C-alpha cells in the first residue's frame, strides 16, 4: 500500500438518500477538494454572482473543531466544507490502508457482508488524487476479503478517468462481478452558477458509461423555466453522445426548509417533483434530509 496520505472530510455510515439506491445501507467517504464551487445553488439569480448570499464565507472557522459541528448552509454548495480552503484545518489525512480501516470502523461488525454499499463522494471523488486513493482502498478490501455488492462514485462528471482507474475497474468488474455505479450530477448554469464550458462534459461522461453501463444522470433543479430549458438542452446533448444513463431530477434544497420552499430562492420540492413526473423523469428526493433534518454526517 502507498505511504502517501490523502485528505478527506468525513467518513460515516448512513443510507443512500438519493437516486437508484435510496434506502440502502451505505458506507461513505467524502474526499476533500473539488474543481467546481456551485455558489449559485439557492440564489435568487444563480447567473448573477453579484447577488449571491454565501453563508459559508461568513462562518468563523475558529468556532469549530469538527466538521460535524458546522451548519448545513442554505445558500451555495451544501458541502462547501469539503472543498473550500477555509475549512482545510478541519480535514483528515491518512493513507489508503488507514482510511479503509476507518471506514470499517464505521459500519456494523466491521464487515460489508455483501450487504452494505460503498459510496465515494466529495468534494469531487474523481479528481486524480482521489482516483488513486480509491483504487488502493478497494484493492485493500479485495485482499482482505470484504464483500461489497456495489460501489458508487458521486461525481460532477467533469473528471477524465486515469488509466490506472479504468484498468482496475475494468478488471474488477470482470473478475468479481462487483457493480461500479456512476451517479453523475452535472452542474447547471441556471441553478449552480457554473458555466457550461467548464461544467458540462459529455465526452467525459461517455467514458464513465464505456467503463460501466450502471449509472444515472442526476440534475439538481430549482424549478424555474430557465432550468428546465437548460436540462432539456443538456439531455439532448448527452443523447447525441450516446449517453443512455437514466435521468433523475432532484429538487434544490440542502436543508429541509429549502426543500419546503420556505427560503427565498427555493421552489417547494413537491412542485418540482410534479413537473418531473409530467416530463417522464425519475424523482430523486433528499430522503436523508427529511429523516435527520439539517445535520452533517447523514
């Protein structure tokens, strides 16, 4: 195993709250660093940065000694603590072997037992350093006899796969039949404030699909007509690139109040869900938010 240490924000055991595997018991590793910021989430006008409210920038970090004590931010990225350098001092660092053992410490009986799923999230879990770390973590589990039914990467869909990552997972799917699942959440200009040239990479997502046919496209939608129009455009772009992953729509809102539409700039989740069903897409509710409300680590 590599002696190199990797930065991560948190390890926790919960359930998957979004998309295909909703409700499944899941071990989580949240990597530190991301190539996008998504400051437009929840803003009245995501396309105008001059109007943004960004509570994560106003937090006095000296008041916190653990990530879990931070609030869930109503505006901007709800996991900004996993990429903003402001929170760097709260991150953990460890070798892949130690990280793998800490993940085991978080789950019942220290065993995946062919029942508990593994999810790598972020930040962005497909940045080059994170790809290297995940290969070593999964190789450690392979050598120590951990039976993991499937592994999910929650990604923004902009990061090219390394040769090492591609070769490892291509071999692993053939030899062990373990499912590799890509949960791709492209970030929209009209919702996240990320420009299309930087955030929408169909050729990259096609690379994921070439490696594994198991995946989903999950758009966070604020319910505006501009957002629906942009989603239609991007879906057409993806289909033209032969990307066939099913489409899920997740109503905007990192907090329960946001989901209910009680915060300025948010449309109630049920309104967005109704429109999603009319368009024939799948609804990705943030079930964990409703169960445990506004806390980190669930």
